[in-house]
């Protein structure tokens, strides 16, 4: 399971709201080209989300703030949820994507710019991640925290570029 982001213009976001199939094709093309508009946190998405949340980061970078598709009010691992996900037009992976509006991207970029890798992991006990059942695990020692923190410069660069373009960001897990 990998975290992904796609930087889109406000016009592209508007089109994605009405044509999620088009947005999927754009996301796959940008990913296949390894474009600067696409970024991935690989398997570190949940750990980064946990560490940022622990610091009081108020923008949910990994899962976005707005949904393109409302999920049914059923248990996440239920047959009803799996049926819903199978009937989506495109296979975004683990459910439909969400997004961060340009204002959220700008806020995130500003907050991220002030962080260092040390800020991200200072005072964190790897057992906190283990107790919280943070993917992917196992969380045995400081080496795993360093692995999470090494993603920070790329995340900062991606969000700085997106904010510089007044872009939105589509977020999804696959």
C-alpha cells in the first residue's frame, strides 16, 4: 500500500470533480512518466501521517481534506464496502481519491517548510507507532523512524512546488 499525490491546476481539479475517470488517466500517465507533478511516499504514508499529526499538523496530507466520492456508512472491511469499491469506475487502489484544495496545499507547504527531519522524529518512541498499529511496521527502533524522516525533503519539495503553482493535490492509496 503506497501513498500517492498528483499536483493539478484548479481547472484540472474542477474537471476531476465531474470526471474522475479522466483524473485517473491523468494520474496514471503522470506516474508512468515519473513526472514532477506526481509523488509517492511509498509505504511510509501512514507513519508520516502519524508523525505529522503528533506535531499538531492540521492538514491531512495523506488522505486529503475533501472527497470526490462519498463512502457508504458501513464497516471498512465489510462486504458492502468491498462491493462499493469494486463498482467504482476506476481502480484507484484502496478506495476513491480525495484532494487538498490550493489553500490547504499552501498551508501545508508553509508548515512543512519549517520542519526538519529531527523535528519530525524528536522524542518519538517507535513503540508509539507499534501500539497505534501504524502501517507498515514493524516499529522496532530508531532506524525505522529515520526511514520515515528521509521522505520529508521530497514531501517538502513537492508541496512547495504545488503551492508555488497555486495547485491542488489529489491524494490516494494504492
